[in-house]
């Protein structure tokens, strides 16, 4: 074990002695993340970076107004109030990612304690729509709490003194509604989710929430695959052969080289995640363990792929070219450069053979949907499977001389 750690530390020391390492591993990824995030933000309603949705208020009552007022304060979504035909046109044209319909009688049904249903229309597999669905939950919860509190107040008031007419009863309820601030776990508002069919266009809004994980996948893939260049160089100049004369076993030599490169990638990933979290406002999820494990699993698959590339390359230039080609193919095809939901369903199924697809989807699960370790377990296992296949193939082909 001491040989493995010693070789890994020496590999890191050599990497950071090169000026190009600092630029390609730390500087360029931050610049690209910032530039792509800025250019892909604010492409929707008036430059607003929030997720655009359409709201159809067919009720016009006090509770629908309370819902829309709360929604208007959201930092995640921005709504435009339109009629139903216009909202569906907006959805098909991808001017908005979701349509919310408040039905007639919404306020009256809630006031009478009968509950009510709001309908959401969105395209399946649209990550922004899923994020919007999560973002409106606070509005639903706030209205729900106000309704329950106002209903309780109305019931108590009516038991003490009956109301003279319906207008007085309504006025009492609305006063109670205005004063209600307590929260409740009960939910008289039900949500009816309706898939809008096949998506034909993409909503252009991405911003930092997708640019940050996309650039993380891209640069981590490139950095770890580029370890193939070092392995080819050391094999050609005889460094690996000379190391064979040392007491270190072969597995420690190879493991140390790969561990050093993986550690470099994890350092790069940490910088990009922290930069996204604190400089760009990207919430990388509420499960740090899931984030760490996912990054390690993806790192292992990319590092093992770099080992395989080194066995297919006869020169440093060839290894560098293959690494670049791998990045330019695997990153975009895996959804790191554009959302996969804009592509045909057949394409989305076909790219499941790439580790970048699994990594990108899992990162978006954590960022956009508040996923936990349980939600990305399958992705982690799949990435480890990729790592095992690449590593075994690379180790079988690898030659020290």
C-alpha cells in the first residue's frame, strides 16, 4: 500500500509541476462554466433566468389570487397569465415549460372544505419542467396552510355566533385567510399531472444549473482520460520499465498512476462544485454523500477509459487526439452540452451506452429534483460497471515495455 500511495503522490507532484496542468484543470473549466452559464441564461422571458411557466386562472377567486401572488414571489419560476388555448400554444412552442390550470370553483371548493385540483401540463423527460413542479410546491403549501387555518377560524366563529348571511360568512373567511400564517402537513390541493405528448422543441433556458454539471462532466472526463498521454509517454521513455526494477509490484505501480490521476480529477471536481455552489448559486443537492459517491464513480469510469486509451495509442499525440475525440463525442452525446429532452426518444435510449449520460442525468437528479443517494444508486452502479469493463480491457492490453 505504501508503494501505491507513494507513486500516486509522485504522480500528482509531477502533474502540478507542469504549468499546463493548472490552466487545463482549474482555470479553463471555471472560465467555460461561467461563460456558458451566462450565455445560456436569460434567454426566456425578458432575460429572466427563472423557469417560465404559463398560468391559467379560471377561478378568479381569493384563493387563486393567493396562489398566484405567492407564485409571483418565487425565485425559481416566473409565470405569465394567459387563457388556456394560448397557454397550450406556448407549451407546444416551448415558450414555457409548464402550464398550470386553476379550475373554476377552485376558491369555493377549498373554502367549503371539499378540496380542489390544479392541473399541470408538461413534457415528459423535461428536467426544467420537473424543476418547476418542485418549485411551485411552496405556493401550494402556503395556500393549503392558509385555507386550513381560515376554515378552522370560520368553524369556530360560526359555532359562537351564526352568520347573518353568506356575504358575512365569506367576509369572515377572507379575513381569516388574510391572517393565516400557520403551516400544516395536510394538503387539500391535489395536483393532476398531464403529459403533453412528444416534445418538439427545446426551451433554450439552461443557465448555471445545467452549465455547471455539464462542464463538470466535460472537463472531468477530459482530465482523467488525458492520463493516457502520461502513461504512453512513460512507457515510451522507459520510465515504467525502470519502475519495474524497484520493489514495487506491478499492481502498485499501475494503481498509483491511476490513483494520482483520479485524485487530480477529484480536486478539479471539488473546485467546480464549490465554484458553482458559492459563486454561481447552483444548489448541488441536499445529499453530500450522494454527490461525492457519484463523482467518484464517474471519475473511476473516466480514469479507466484513459487506461484503455493508453493501450490503443502508439504515441503521446495519438493518445491526446483520442482523449479530445472522446471528450467531444461523449460529453455532448451524454447531455453535458445540451438537454437530451430535445432529442428523439430513440436517441435518448441509444446514448444510455455512454457513462456521461448516466452521470449527467444523476447530477441533474441531485440539482433539479432534490434527489438523494437512493435516487442515483442505479447510476452509480452502472458507472462502476463501465469502470470495471474499461479497466479490465485496459489492464489486459497494457504493456510496461
